[in-house]
């Protein structure tokens, strides 16, 4: 897509299957508050100024690509797990961080009105395939960021039982 920018591409260390995004003034991004009121359990966007991005791998390296678009990008059918959520802007900069709080990159979000699409391939299959923490990444993820006037949180594609578990968990938080 014209105007697409690669913000980050490379391996990322995860622990507890989590990657975060935080901004100045953001409350701690904890599992239940991040997923509260959502249909999807993979992209927790309910905390203002923060995100929790769920990976299937508990601990180790995953491959991550962060892409910025000038408008909503087309869906790529090669991603079997896809969720979307609006980012609740609080302040800039918005830093994508690993579980240990180390910056991965800055997200290109400088105000309200941004959507995020979290895409997963091989979700939760690294451990099933006997992969070790030090192995090359097996699970692949992409985070797409674009400005929007249509902020809708939704599950776009769901094929894996492990991803479905997290969606059911998020829905159970509604009470």
C-alpha cells in the first residue's frame, strides 16, 4: 500500500506472552483492565494510553513487524488470527515495550483517532513444536497502525483454539 512505513521489524523477547505499549501518564497495563469490556483477548486496549499485545509463546522470541499506514490497510488473508481495537490516546510518545520494559520502538501515534490491527501466525504453536527460548522465532506477529474516524474493536479472524481461549476470557470480564 502506498505510504506504508516499516516502523520496526525483528525479533522481540516475550515473557508471559506479553508485549506492551505505554505513554506518559498511563496507568499500569494489567491483563484484566486491558481486556475489560472487549470482544478480543489478544489486543488489550481498554487502558487509556496503553496496550497489552498477547502472544501465544509464554517465554522466548517472536518475530514482530510494526507497520504504519496513511489509511486502513487491506486485510491480508495470510494472517489466521486478526483483531482490531482503537487506541485510547492519552499523550505522546507511545512506546512499544517488551515484558521487561525495554523500548522496542515508538508507535506513530500523536493524537486521538488511531486504529490498531494485531495479526498472528503460528499463535501458541512454538511450544507445541518443541521450540526452546533461545531458538529462532517461530511465532510471527504484525501490528498495523493507521488514523481512523471509525474506531471499532473487533475480532476479524479467529482460527486457533489458544487464541479463542483469550477471546472467551476477555468476554468473561464483562460480568
